[in-house]
């Protein structure tokens, strides 16, 4: 019988901080599980992820949400492999899921055989890595007052996870459907909307709808809207564009509908979301600079 190592959150934390984030080129050599949740972000190269007796290919930009029940290990495919590992306390996941309200169903994220996995666009991956690197610098300097910034970072990862159609890499997912989702991430396609999805798929609307339901538990329209909202979050966080312009840029022609869909998913209006996250990011940057100066003075 293969030995499975069990990692406890208490053993990977330091006294000064209740979170752990790291960047490495060498994953654990053992099959293992944890008593906590974990995000794995592939920042470069490729790997084979052995999880729950299944082999999954992961590439740059892939993000996997590992649950405590998952038994896994990563094997790099090549010398250029690099990944980020973010440990997440179970209590934080419970709070986040509760915050999302009764409309949110956590089962697809907790009960699927394989971990939920999404692929970030290059710009999104760069943004996530930049934030992760900032936190690692602050962690290295043993700053004890930045856990809320870590929680903001984890919330951002969850937002990307739940606002992108979640497709656990089940063995029988057809390649054409994965390609459709990837193509729909392109601005011209998600702005055009459902007609682009029909055209790209090359199958009948009914067959596409059944496929979407089977593998994502969403309708084609819900998938398009979730992609649009993900892009809207990125624009809110990285630009100063007016809300109306952002809505139009991502394909929402009705501002009221955009507000309704956004608040349904994120729990905030777009304005409130921007205020909360722009403040957090600005504060993180200021804290980073101050602490680096103190650490090297």
C-alpha cells in the first residue's frame, strides 16, 4: 500500500502569522493530503498532477483548488516548472462560502471527485503572481499585521475560481467543449455573447446547452455572463474606467442588469467592490515599500 503523508496546517505556519504562501520549483515528492485547503498556481512550465487516483496535465496559468479530502502530488515536466502554493484555513473557506449567501452552491467546489481547476489568461496570471510575490516579501519580513491582506488575496482567487465556469478535469469531458470555453475568454467572443458560443462550438444550441449543464451545471448564457463578470472584476481592479464603460466593454448593454448580476455573484455593487479592493491593493503596496525599507535599512 502506498504511504500517504498528512500535513497539518499548524506545522507549516510560524508564530507571527496565520497564513502560508510560497513559490517553489520542487513540489512534495510524496502523495499527501492536508487538514486545510490549498490553491496551487502553475506560474511556469508544466506538470502532471496525480490526484485521487487520476493523472491530470497542468500547464502555466492553471489554478487548482485542493480540498482536505484530496490525496495528491505534482511531478514537474521539465526543468522550467514553477508553482505557487497557498494554504487556506478551513474556517476562512467556511466564512467565504457563507458570505456568498444562499444563492451560492458550494457542492461543485467541495464534493466533485477531482479538484475544481480554472485557467487564467496571461494578464490575470501576471496580476495574481504580482500580488503573491508582494505577500511573500511581507511574509519573509515577518510582518504580523497583514493577514487581512492575505484574506483579500484569497478572496480574489476565489472570485476568479467561481466566476469562471468550473470544470473539474473529469476524464470524459470532450476536448471540443474545453476549447469552446477557452475561445470564449477572448474579448471579441465574450462581448458578442451567446451567438459566438454557438458559432465556435459548431453544434446545435440544444446540444451545447445539454453539454454545459452536464459539465458545469450552468446554461450557456450563465457561462457567458460569468466570463464577462470575471473580466469586469479585472477592469475594476486595474483601471479607473467608469462603471458604465466597464459594463459595455465586457458585453453588458444594460447597466442595471450588470449591477444585478455583479452583486449576485460577488455580494457587492461594482462601486463598492472597487472601493474595497482598490484600497486594499494601495495599502498593500504602501505597506510593502515601508516594510522593505525597514527590513533593509
